[in-house]
């Protein structure tokens, strides 16, 4: 058998470089293919044939291997009669007897093995040299080809699994190889991954040669090879990008509790700090927004709202509906439903374009959220002055109103004379001054609301 050793060495080096398969695994595949071809052409049933290929000389040595057994492992053949025919005894078959039948091409008895190798033991292998053959037929050559292709595929699968098995659930970077029927094939170096159409952001379009970063959400081991599945719409993609940009998230000091995402449009993430000295929102936003802007640019301009997670459901819902100002939140625990009241001018902001803000808030908090405008009875409540969110933060509005009422009451009592008679003019004068102060405060609050509304519209 003649080999072009120079061409073979070149092919081995190319496969080692491109496929990442070691030279030892390729040589093992070649030797197994040669052994399979020899057995197909010259071997016998049950025979174990092995080949040893010398890369320097191109010579191949074939050997036969027999396994050392005794009667406890195999069933011995029946005795022969005078004519050389086996004597078959009618005995019941034992269903618990799992021994294989003795094959002279595959097995060798222990006493015979000790004649060849003194220290032979059960299940040892005794090697016998075989005659070297150089002529192989077409069928044997085809068998060798199939074996070597199969072994190389197995080696590729093993190498790919070693490289990407631990990367599942992380971000990988590659170059767009081609686009077929909406599916994007990405070259990851020694392997090719697929970005399915349904895992792509709707307004993104990729061209061959373009670099892409995606989330490796699945590594599939199939009979045809390893399939690497990528995604650009997976919520975990945002978390992995923040791990790359934010050291606090990477180390676990700041935890991303939940993510609600509508790919390509807007996302909301809830963050929590395990260190009271670290601001979770500020850590993710970065100085002048540099961190969150980097993540947004990686996602093609997708807007990201970062809010602080809270175990208080009311506070969490208020934060999730930002930038809208909430007057009141009522919870129905048994239905996991929240009824949210907002001012008339905040209703569209709370719902969002196409209901997006409310939809993302519901997905983020896990509560079904009903939003409705404030009625006259809601407006008369103490929370309507500054909004529910502000009342939760400082808790001073209700106390100040109570103090104001007490002050008016005290002034009314102090307006009585020493003889018990009332001084109506003085009381009326003081009450009118208090009324003027309340009206001035109301006007200032109204002006602040108008300014905030103008700022929100500017940001939109």
C-alpha cells in the first residue's frame, strides 16, 4: 500500500489548524480505517484487527487481538462425535445465563494464553501478528473511507464540545458567513453557529463579513454534529452585556433580579445591591451614562430603563411604571393584580406607546396592572398633592397637612376673648391669610407639574 506521505502530512497539519483536531486523533482514525479495510477484505467473523501506521516510512503493521477467557465468562462449544459433528444435548436454556459463545477468532482460553504469556489473566489481550497485505478491493476501500470520515466527525464533535460547552449561556463573537432563508450563519473560528430568524431583532440586517455578538443559548449534540444556537432577542443577552461593562454586576455585588424586554424597542431591568454603600442604578448607568449607552449601542439603539428592585410590591410597581408619577396603588394579593391610579396628564405616560410601558412593568414585577385616571374622590385624598411615589419616599405630606389643620384650629381657639366672646373679624383675617398661603402652594405645585410635563415631552 503506497501513501503520499508529503500530501498526508500537509492534510494532517491543515485539519489540525482549521478543525482543531489533534494529530493523534487523526492518526487514530487512519489506523482504525485501515484495520476495518483489512478485516473487510481478509478478516474473519468476530476477529479483532488492529493496524499501526508509521508516518515516517508509510508502512502498516496489522495484528489480531484475542481476549483471555475461561468457562465462567463464555459458553464452550459442544463436544464433537466421531464424524466431527457437534453433539447437541437437549437441555433447558437458563434465562439468567448471560455468557457469550466462545469464538476462536475472538477468545483464547486461560490455559492456552499462559503458554504464550506466563502472567496472563482473565480479560487480558494476547496479540498475534497478521500477514501484511497491500491489495484492497473497492468495498474495503469504501469501508475505510466511511470509518475515517466517521472518526473525524467524532473528533470534531469532541473538540467543539470542549470549546463551547462551558460557553453556553454566555456571549460569543463571530463573523457573518452567509445568510440563507433568513437564518444567519456565523463563523466562530473553528465552528459555525446559526442565528435563527426568530431569534433576530426585527430591524437588524446582517451582511457577510460583518462582526456580530450574540447569546449562545443552546449547544446541541446531534448525530450529524454539534449545533450552536445563537440569539439576539434573549433577555439574558442584556445581563451578559452589563457583566462585561459593569464590574459590580460581574462580581455579584449588584444583582440583576429580573429583565422585561421587547427586543429592538425597549427593556426594563430591576437591579439590587447587596452592599448598602453601592447604588445599583448608578453602577449600571455609569458616569454620564457611558455604561448603559455602550449596552444600548450593542443592541442597536434599544432603550433600557434601569430601576431599583424592592421586596415591597407597591414600591416596586411604582418604580416599574416610571417615568409616570403614580398617585395610588391598590393590591389584590389573591389575584396577583394591582390597580394603579394616576393623574389625567400622566395616564398616557404610564400606559406608554401601544401599552408598552405598562406591559413591560407587568412582566418585570409579575403583577397584572390595571391603570385608570384619578376621580374626584381620588383627588380629595392626601396622596393626590404630590403623588404616591413622593409620599412613599419622604412620608411628610400627610403630616404637614395635619399640622396645618391643627394650626388653624389653635388660631380659632386663640381668637376668643378673655370673657369667652369670639372676635370674628380677627379670625376671618387669619383664616384668609392661611387660605392665600394654601392657594400660593397649589399654584407652585401646578407650575412644577407643567415644567415636569414639558421635560418628559422633551425627553420623548
